[in-house]
């Protein structure tokens, strides 16, 4: 993690900080907790502490570790325009020890973990990248001989039938599978 100090809204409610998903990547356990955002701790330390991991704000398509404009960045899970839906984390998938996929209420983020746990993020959503919906509540890999397909459960509205989204090129382009939405299925 870089040594930058970011501004963040402190959020303490029982309901909003429920952990939805977790993964182990290298020496870290990562968890997604909606208004609690994305957090991790290094389980190899004698006294590990949870640390907040910043994700891009809704209007950012990337966020590079150590290059955050701390005067303009505010980690805030409140609804826009005050906060960012992309700070509401729901799902996570770890692809080897160097890549994280994190689903939020504003799409999906692909993180490349660098030296000392520093993460560079790319943010994909329905507006700019064609996901079927922005509430990404699940992420699963499908392995082929020469590539990994990443499937995302992409809701447009909680509790409604929806399509799935997938990428075969690390998020640069997204495809939509409508079969589940067409038959009225809600996937969790």
C-alpha cells in the first residue's frame, strides 16, 4: 500500500457493514462489506490490522497506487452525488497472487497488485464498458486452455431478473448473456 493518506467517510452501522464475500490472495485476506467497502489484513503479521483499500470513484476509470489526488479523492459509500456507488463492495475474486476482481454497486474493478501490496485499479461499468448492469454481486472464473473468462452477476436492480456479463480479455470488452433474464431468473 502506498503511504498516501486518503479522506474517507466513517461508516458504522451493523447492517451496512455485513461482509458479502472474501478471498485470500498472497499474505492477505480481502473482504467486501458494502458500506464498509473493500478491506484486507495481512494474516502473516502477529497483530494484523484491517486496512481500507480505495477503489476508483464513480467518475474514474482507473486509480493508481501512490498517484491518488488526495485533495479530490474521498472514499464515501453514500449514494451520489455526495458519494460513490463504486465504494460499495459486494463481491471479490482472486486470480493468482497478482490480480483481484471486485464487484460493486457501480460495476467491476480489476486490480493489479504490485510491490508491497500496492494496487492499481481499472473500473468497468455499464455506461462505459457495456456490462448488463452495475450491481456486481458475484464473480466467477471459467478456465479455457488459453484464457480465463470472467463471469459477473450484473444486476440492474436488486431483486429483478437480470443478465450475466463476461469478459475474455481482462475487462477491455464485455459481452452479455441474456438467457437468464429472458426466463425471469434472479441469480445470486
